[in-house]
C-alpha cells in the first residue's frame, strides 16, 4: 500500500527575503536606485540577512 504524500509549504521568511533580494538586484541592474553610499547598502543587507537567519533558526523545524 502506498504511503500518503506529505506536502510541505514553502518557508515564508526565506521566500520573502528571496523576492526582496531579486527586486533589489533588478532595481540595481536597471539603475532605478538613487545615489546611495554602497557601505550603507552593505550594512543594511548584512543586518537583514542576520535578522532573517535569526528568525529562521528560532522558528524550528516542522515535519
């Protein structure tokens, strides 16, 4: 007898972060971004990445 297939939902935090990163890369490629100091962009990206990793680790695994 076949076992039922367990469907998993996508991780919402990772999905949102990926979409935001994709939008920022498109905006940078098309030159839609205003003149901003690159160091601030890197610092904000590092803070966002750290926050995302923290939230993901606190959520735990659901199977």
